């Protein structure tokens, strides 16, 4: 189990901006990795109403269960490490029957783990570059037929991080366009597809 304060700045990118930044960071194909995010909530959207999010993230050789809860202007991430087998089992059961810090945190929020169910999934091709300014992340995310591109900067200090992020955008002539989090974008795309 781990808890970490998430301080990050995000910006939606065009495909062209995304590829320009990959070139700037000298990204090679071997620098990318794939992650699958599977999001959960209750029928009543209890987590969404709290500004929280619950996901299982699957990587090539590991998995994790993470609950993000609001704290001041940021999010507190509570994470339990899962084996790939456990992650796939939870997904196949469509519920979080796992003992750990995330389940305890859900109970503190008055949410019973048995009440949450899968609400959607996405796949992300991710590039990360650690710099003295923080961790830069470039994501290409796939939501069914939809694709979007995003820049993130993860930092340890909010005020300096925001100045750094805004200066980086100006330097690369990218308009500030804060992105919603992935779960919100996934739900938007899902509701758009349902309309057709």
C-alpha cells in the first residue's frame, strides 16, 4: 500500500503537438509502454459525486488498484499492488472484493466495495521523461473508436510546477487547454457513442 499526493498539470494536445513534443524529447519506440485503465463507480455515481476515482491499472507485468480522493487542490492516491491474476479476476467478477488500503478508504467514504462495478475502460500508450523540472508524460489514449493526446507534468511543489508547466507550453507555442481527467473523458466518449 502506498499513499501519495498527486500534483500534476495536464493539457490536451492536438496530434501535431503530441508528435512535435515526442520529437523534442527524442522519444524512441522502446521508450513507450501500454497501460489499461479500468474504472469503477456505484450505480449512484457516489465516487464521481465526491470528486473521487477508482481504477485498476494493468501494465505488462504488474497491476494496481488506485483510489484518488480530493485533498485541497490536488488528489491523494491510495494504491494497492495487485498481481496480474488478481487484477484479471477482479475485472471478471466486476467488483472489488480485495482486502487492502483502498477498500478501507472506500469504507471511510461510506462506499461498500461490493457496490462498485466497472463503468468503462481505456488503453494508453505512454511516454515518460524525468527532468529537473518534474516528470513529463505524453499520453495517446484510446477510448473505443476515440483517440486523444495529453501532456502531463507531475511535480512535488504546486506553485513552481504551475509556472514551469505554463512556461513549457509557451515555449512550445501550445495553447493552454487543461484536460479533464481520463475517467471523465472516457465517460464523455462513452455517452457520445451511446447517442448514435
